[in-house]
């Protein structure tokens, strides 16, 4: 049986006090999940140039079984009316319960990244009650949705759901910098992709290696997570890599 919660190379890296899992879905151009209204489900509605260099098919994604599993999750998680499938939700919660028990036995807390290769509004999809039921799980995501990130900063999202803003050509680091240097109700940090991460990490102590582990939520306000460009993102094609500043 295909599971919704899995791991990958980055998520499996050790983080003090936490065990991490991720729900790896598929981008719109791959899943092609048609809804009742005739539209195709857009799993990354705020994507820009990054869609052309998506790392979905990099790493383990080149494997047909991994590729097919990510598509399966996407198609089965979201019903054709655009809501979470009750069957999928039941399976997801069973997996969460099992993972929480396993983490607790090892003296750790479970953390789950809901958006792997996607940027869905899971607060709207799953509802506030879902996060309340799983209050002992730390949920987290990267997002390119500036509006959802602002809700996070204002403390208007569930306390156990953390968001890190992803820099792109739509919202640059220079635009976001004044925001992450101010105090908010919740931690304000961002992530930026770089072809030369070593040089960017030398800019200051608040520039942190974002590839060291996936637990974005442990970093405080003001942190800039530097991610090395991967897959097609490492190329110099200006159209395909417009979201990579350096």
C-alpha cells in the first residue's frame, strides 16, 4: 500500500528532539488531476519560474515507483470536488498515529512537512480541527504564498504549523529582508536558492545552510536558509532559473 507519509535524503537527516516525515505530492504538469469543474488541480498556485526547474524528477524522483507514488498521493488525496478525500484523510491520520508512537518511543517528537513538491493551503484543506487533534505534531512547510506567510507571521495559523517563505522572482530577498528583521507573533524566516551557497553563507551568521537538515521550524526570526540549486536549477538558463538570485 502506498503511504502518504514518507522520507527522503534531506528529511532523514538527524535533528535534535525531532523525527521528520514528508508528504511528497506531484506538481500540476505531472499529476494532471482534473476536478469536477473541469480545471486541473494546481498544487503550486504561486509558482513562477521555479516550475520550469522543479526538482520533482531529481534524486529519487527518477525512479518510476517513486514518481508513480507521488502522482498517486496527489490524485487520491484531493477529491474531484477539491476537498480532502475522507478515505485519504483516514489513512493519513492512521499513519500519523503510528509515526507519533514510534517517535515517542525514541524520546522524540514527530514533525511533518505536508507540502513536498507542492504548495497547497493545508489549513484550508484539512481544517483547524485537524491541527488541534494533532497538537503534539509539529507541521511545517515552505511556501511562496506571501498571503499565507503573512497569516503565519500574524499568528493566525495553527500554532503547530510553521511556514518559511521561499524567495523567488515574484518576491525578492531585498523585499523580504525588512520583514524578517522585525518581531512578529511567529518566527519570520525565508529560504533562498543559490548556485553559490558557500559565498552566500559568508554574508553573515543569519545565513544558514538550509540543506543541513529539513527542520526549518527550529530557526529563529531573521534566519535566511540558503539552499543549493539542484537539478535543472543549477543551469545558467536565465528563463528557467529566474527565481535563483545568485
